C-alpha cells in the first residue's frame, strides 16, 4: 500500500503532537518531583530507578537469552548506585538515614539541567553543521554536535550560576565543572546505552514515553554522569 504525501504530513503532525504532549507531561512531573519536597524527589528517583532496572533486564534478556541473570549484577553500578548517589546529591540522607529536612534541589537540578542543555545543544549544533560521525554505535551523532553541545552547555550553566540569584549559593566554578562533567560523561552514557540497544536489536529501551522511548532512553546520560558529579561534590564542594 502506497502512502500519499498528504497522509505522510498528517502522520508527521500526529507524531509531533504526541511527542509534544508527552514532553510537556514529562517536564511537569520532573519539576514537581524536584521542587515540591524531599519526599517527592525521592519518589521520583525511586520510580526512575525501577523503570531503568526493568528495561535493563529486558535488554539483557534480548542480548543473552537464557543467560541474562548472570549479567544482572551489572545493574548495581550502572543503575542502583547512581540513583542513590543522586539522592545523596539532594541531601535526603543524614547519618545513613532518610531525612527529607535536609533536601536541597540545587545540585540535582544542576545535573539534570546540564544534561538536558548538553543534549539539546548537541542536537541543534549537529543538525546545523555536523559532518564528522562520532561513532559507529550512534551514526547520527557527530563530533561537531558533541563538542558544540558541551561548550554551549558549560556557557549556559555558567550564565545561570552567575546571574540567577538562587544558583549563586553554588560558586560559579562549580557550575562550570558540573556542566563539563555532565557534558562529557553524559555523552558517554548515551553511547553506552546505544550500544546495548544495538546489540539487543531494538530502537528504544521502552515505551513509557510515547514518541520519546523508555526510562533508559531518557536517563542514560544521568546514570553515568551522576557518580562523577557526586565524587566532585564530595571532594570540592562539601
């Protein structure tokens, strides 16, 4: 059956509408989880962690049918540790116990905003001037987009750290360092997840976000960047 140009346009509009609605809901949920209180923050990342674990199990089952249980311990450093380190960045633990009174959204927001900015800028720069493929793992990514995204991410986070009053409780050089860490290791996290999906023979890790993929598609960068940011914060900020 041949699809006409009119049908293609209608399909594209429908896809765009679905992606837009899903993205708005996603942003609202993320903002609510981050800004309401320590309980909402913890619940948000527990759900994210559970979703990532579920999808990782599915992917490993496709890569290693019948033997995937042997590889599930990889989820500890890859998913479970980063999720708990993110909770640590939010300050909801005190003396190894949960304590929402210590919650601060600043560091989690710095990480998430850095990753979102890097992803967005890398896509825009790559779309405009990208010519040199970054890796066979993800053919659509380019060196121009990756480098441009990282530079613009650091610049954007620097401007936030310099001019946004609520951000000034964290020194400017910390904003720059966190942005750089997220840009570099977030991109590596994305490539790692792309390699897993390629080996599994799937385009997306899941379908929880229609038009955008699954939990791992949305948070693969966060999983690799968070431990490095946590180490930096423990060494130089706290």
